[in-house]
C-alpha cells in the first residue's frame, strides 16, 4: 500500500508540475466554472461590443499557486501594454543582475595633486547609475572632498562611452519633446535627466516673473519673456525647453505668457538634451558649493589609459532602484536599466538592442518564443511594443516562484489606494491596500497587471490591457478598475 501511495503521490506531483510549467488551462474544477461565468458577465457588462466596437483587449486571471487559468478573454491578442511593459524590464533586471547589484561611477585624474591642488583634469566615467539625484551627488562630492583636493585647475571631462550615443529610442512618438517623462538616457546622468522650473509672480504687474531652476546650475539658461498680470487675470504661463538648442553647450528654457500677481508658485518639469554635460555641470556646481574650485570647462571626452583612479561611487542597490521604477513608472530608469542589462550581459557599450536581447533570453527561458511578441524599449513609452496578457501572466507567476527576487519585485508594485501610480485608484473598493499592480497609460491605452488575493485568500495574478485609439485612457481606466474589482471579489464558495 505504501508503494502504491507513493506512486500516486509522485504522479500527482508530476501532473501539478506540468500544470505550473505550462501556465495554461489543464484542469477545470467545478468552482472554476462559476468563476469564469461571473468574470465573463462582468467583462461583458463593462465592455459591451456595441459600446467598444473598436476596442482590442485582453484579460487573463490565474491562480499563482496552481498555475490554473481561472478566466481569459482575448488573452493571446497582441496589444499595446504601455508602462505595464516595465514588468518585463524590472523582472529581467532583477533576474540577471540580482537585487543587491550596484552601479559604479568612477572618478579619475591626470596630472598631479599637490597641496590640495589638482594640476590636471578631473574625469568622470559613467556606469549608467539611474539613482544619481541631488542627494547622492552631494554624497559623491563629500567622498571626493575627503581626498583633500580643494582646487581642480583643469577641466571636468565626462566619459559616457559605457552606453552608446542613442539618447531616445526611435520608436517613441515624434510629438514627445521636452516632457520630463521623455527624458534621454546616458551613462552619466543626473536627476533623471530633468530639471524643475519654479515660477512666481513679480513684484508688480508688468514686471517679469521670478524664475528659479532646481537645482541651480550653469547648464540651463533661462530666457524670461513672461510678465506679471493684474489680480485675477488669466494665467497663460508657458515653460518650454527650446528645440533649436542641441545641447552642445547647454539648454535654453523659454518662458512666455502672463502669471497673475496673486497666483501661487507654479512648478514645471522639463527634460534636458545632453545628459553628460548636464550631469557634469551639476557636479561642478556641487563641488563649488563644497568649496572646491574648478578652473576649466565641462566637456565630453574619454578617460586616458594613464589616468589615476580617485574613487568609485556606488549607486543605490538595484532592488531600491526597481522600487522607484515601478512605484512611479519612471521611464528614464526603465530605459537606463535596459542599456545596463545589455552592457552587463553582452559587453559595453550598452545598447537598447543588447538589452532587448537579454530580455528575450529571459522570456525564452520561461517558454515565451521570441517571435510571439515585440518589445521595443524598456519603458513602454511606444506603440511599437506589443505583447499578450498571457505572456504578462507567465512573468508574474515566474516572479512569484523565484524567492530570490519575488519580495523585491512584489514590493515595487503600486498598492491600490495607497501609493505609487495606484494611489488614487480603487480607493473605496475591496482591493484597497491588497491589490498590487503596475499601471500603464498612453492615448488610447489603459492597462493594469499584478497580484491580488481573492475573497478566499487565494493569491491571483492578472493582466488587463485595453486598446482603443478613439477612447481616452482616462475613461478606459474606469473600465480597467471595474474588472480589477471583480477579480478581487472572486470566491470559490
């Protein structure tokens, strides 16, 4: 009897393993039929064919524990995922680089250091760190200051050759210009390659507004052609980075329009053109704020073979970077990670193509053929990326099975009604505080994918992708949330 029992147990184990490996529907439990019927009813109510005749969509729900697909409709449709595509990027980065991986920014010098004076040039070799923001630049400068150098008599030369020269993928929409979410990438970058412009009314009507860039730097030139208007006048302030400046010296931010004298401070986020020069000028600014004088200019170049290493500055660990990437859907970080993957797996320079090849290898390992989808960048800020909801589900289930990365991956997802891009979503539903997901939105695209426990406590993974060029994503977001609420309310009882 014992051998028969063990044989049956072994057979059951093998069968369950096949179910998990396939990721497809192989068993239909009686209660699963009822679940399918309930979800199908909800989806048909939310997305009736007459109302959404041009809609292309896919919905899939699976049990994380068993791998059973509880519901699917259009799950094999190739659809535009928008920022849900970051699931592929972040999972691949954690899988290949590991959660505690760090980026390194290296500082070198030529010449000699004597009595606190560096007679040569200061070189910066960027390593693709996407977490180099103001606070961390301050920490880098503090480390440099402890080396005893109080004056750089030469130039600051930025070597960004660890990445290729492509700043933005060609697949991005051409109408995207100076928006902060369309920031370029670079091996040495600062503050997500964006700047913040603050505008306050002038002292009297007719006077120019008061303008501040944060942080202040010598890279950005502000041209203020705006005026201060009378109380209760129309606010017509426009802040744009001019297109004709190519970033060889710096960027120009142009202000036009009028701000009422009784208006509150306004804040604008804009991207920059040249990451290397921007980060280099910011390094110079922070050095001078710490009492370190720089005599030369900031330029691009290469670290010479005979240069001496001063220090290596480490980034935040990858898990922390991925946390910010997914919580706030940071396009810059996603595209930086894609090139870093390419450089680490295939050698420098890091390119988008090398990074995409790495993601393809990761997906192929879980049984997703390279010919079954198209991923065009790391962020999803393109309509060229097309994947299926079933492929997203496979990644979510694969992440859950890998305890080496799952805690970090899960914690990076937004929490419904509480934080990240889900902070204002599903606030009064049963999903509040328990649904974790990655959102996606473009014109005509609304998407959500992640995890949620059912009413019975069964952990579910799901993907909801809606594409309709004639419907604004804000309207479709409501449809997505209705389906997500229904998934949360699943019960096997």
